[in-house]
């Protein structure tokens, strides 16, 4: 556990203090504007404090990474369910929907033909019935009777066809409802992990930005230290170490992996 001793002094004017609230634990840290430093000791103390804040931020990345790993594992389960759903939808479209649509198109064509034939028959029958009985020709009546039998036969075929289509549509509806349930299942399975990954991404972006702020603060503090008469020395502080640079690279790598969330 890092022990942070934050040296705060009141100041006025333009404010360039370091103000950090950690995204994981909501710890708040505020360091004074380097321009307000009056002694080398004060500058060194706040440099050390800013580095401690940076170390705390870097340490919090490991917990975020653990959460990302767990969320990605859960997301993989949802993606497996999604793949199964996609396969089922493709098979449903090919083996059920497309044949039904083709049969429905043929049914509609047959239904139109039946309707046309029925209208033609009714028109002829009405014309024949309008004639006086002694004007009606036996051959014409016989033809109308044959035509009626054909139309009745077509009507029965269309009716049977519709019954078959209705049954097929009912089966489609049942399968479609099952697919909708399957879709809801994979979406629900993915929803939680995706929310966690988005949250982790935002936290990592915040930490990256906060570390940049800490670096800048330390640099300004070193500049102020020099102005206060401290001999110029190479900066061997935390923000120049390989461990810190490795931590930054790790954060960037994780952000790349989360770019689509």
C-alpha cells in the first residue's frame, strides 16, 4: 500500500494544480500549482506525491485488466450463442421461409386464375340466365355446367392449398418465435460483458489521461525546483523508468483491444 503525503498550500491566481480522482476507487488527490512553491523541499515533496499518485493509477490497471479478461470470457459465451442463432436463422430462411414464399407466390397466382375464371363463369351464367327460357341453347348450358365444374374444382384446390399454407405459416410462426427467444438470449448474455468492457475502456482512457497530467505536473515541478536554486540533475523519477513505460504500453495495448466497445 502506497503512503501518500500530500502537501497542500493555499494559492491565488491562475491555477495549475494536479487534481486526480481515481476511476477505480474514487480516491481524490489534489496537489498545489508548482508556481506556488517557495522552497526546494516543497517542490520535492510534491514531485514525490505526484509520482505516488502515478504509481497508484498504474497499480489500478491490473484490476481493470482482470475485469476485462473475465468480461471477454463471458462475451465469448454470448458470441457462441450468437453464432448458433445466426446458423439457425440461415437454415430457417433457406429451409422454411424461402419454400413457403415460393409456395405462397404460386398460390397467389393460382388464386388469381381461379378468381378470373370464376368471374368469367359468373358473367356467362348471368348472361344465359337473362335470356328467355326458349332462347337458351342446350349446348351453351352444357358448356356453362362444364365450366362451373372446372371452377368448383379449382376453388376446392385453392381452398386445400390455403389450408396447407395456413398450417405452414403457423409452423413458421412457432419457429420464428423460438428464434426470437434465441436472439434475446444471446443479446442478454452479451449485454453485461459489453457494458463492463465499455466501462473498462473509459477507465483506462481516464487513467492514461491522468498519468499524462501527473507527468506534466512533475516536469513543471522540476522546472520550479531549478528556479528555486536546486542544482540541475538528470530526472531519474518514476515517470522515466522502464516499468512506467511498460505500464503505458500495456494500457495502450488494452485500449486497442477495446477499440470496438
